[in-house]
C-alpha cells in the first residue's frame, strides 16, 4: 500500500524528509554530504532511479530508502531534489506535476532555469541550483538562481539544507550557467593539477601517496587562506615569490606554458 502523501509543509531541518529523483554521482554526493552532517539521518533520505536494482544496492548500503517510481517517492517526502539528466527532466516530472504542488523542489539539472521549470510545472514551488562534487564532504559550492518560486518558509528550509553541503551563492539568472560551469567543472581541473603536481613530485623522488597528500593539502590550505583573508590571488602569489627565488622561476615557466589562458579557454569551450 502506498504511504499517505506528505504535504510538504515541514519547515524544520530536523524533521524534513528529502527525496532524490535520480541518484547518479551528484545526487549521491549530496546525500553523502547530508548524512555526514548528522543533521539529516539516512533514514530521512529517499531516492528513485531508472535502474531500481542498482539503486537499491547503492541506497541501502548507506541506509537511504529506495523507491521504485517517482510517484511513490514524491508521496514519501517533504522536499524533492531533481537530480536526473537534463534531457529527461520534463518526461520525469510532468506526470507527477499535481503531486509536486506545495512541495519545495530543488533542481540540480544543468541548464534548467526557473523559467524552464515554470513552463513545465506551472504553479509549483521550485529553485534551480548547481552544486559541485565537494558537497560530498561538505565543502562544496551550490550556485542558486536568484529567481525562484519557493515561498519564504520553503526558501529558508531549502537554504538550511543546502548550506549543510557547503557555500551557497545566489546569482542572477543570466549568470547561472557561467557560475555553475566554473564551480561545477573546476573540481576536474583542480584534480588534473593535483595529479600533475603529484607526478612532478614523484619524478623527483617523493612517494606517490605522499605526493598527492601534500599537493591536495596545499590546494586546500591555499583556498582556505584566500577565503578567510579575502586577499587577491595575485598578492598571495607575490608573497611566495622572492626575487630570483625558486617560486618565481616556476611561475615564469607556468606563464610561458599559458596556464592562465588554458584555464580561461576551458571555461570558454564549455560556455560556447
């Protein structure tokens, strides 16, 4: 028997039940991050996906409750996270449009703005956002579109949930794609740089595990220093570069290789 439909009127983070429509890499990362905080227990997280057997194995291993279809998931929860591929958003959500009324919907589907969701789900309460993979360890960035249809209470609850996963940044609709691209794709670029610097360390005799460890911690520490100090990155770079020293020689080599333009071109290629 299907459970009674939850109304979506819950406003407290310690009682809210969250459902993931789609449970791929990003949906799972968000769920893992929420569980890590212990603010939302695994037993209050639900998920559905096209491959139920695989979903059940992944979800039940961490205590998340799998559901066989979207309708039963929507009935079970107070808040919905739309985590399916962008090209199937409409076919997944439209059949349950009436059930979604009154419940806060957080979309993490790339390319789906407030206007896009309103076109297929008029009269519902939704927020478009773009998280990145570090949400799994509560150090992510969640880009949220400034335009949304959540009520004031729903918006407060949604932000309480999302802020458990990292830094929540609001942007105008016109900047949603660009900001989401920088935050969403940069973890791959950073991972490439960690790998490359790790290889350089190994080349000069440092054990590989140690090479990755010190490189990753250097990235994390440098990022934390910039966030907490608010210093311009160029000032931080200059602080390490002594006249005629080793760091400025390395910086010169990176400039000659076009590191700045390469990173800018990476974003240009995605946004083209």
